[in-house]
């Protein structure tokens, strides 16, 4: 199993993805950072849970 990415890296990637220009697909952002689109979608979903935007289990 690969080592998890550092928290700071994940936060930066999610921030860039959320602030992307209209028309820029998530797969482009993911490719720019060397991760899969599914990985980025998972990070964004978990970020929503942590922020209380979506229901789910937080890490704390």
C-alpha cells in the first residue's frame, strides 16, 4: 500500500481544485499534481465532511 500524501499536500490540492476556473475539469487538476481524479474527488468529499457541509464521519 502506498504511503499517504502529507496533509498539507492534500489541502493544497483541494484548495486549487475548489478555486479552479470554470471549464477546467478535475482530471486536469489531478493530473497536474500527479494523482488520480478519483483520489481528488475522495479528498474533496472528505473535506466537505470535515467542514460540516456534508454528513459523514470526521477524522476526529
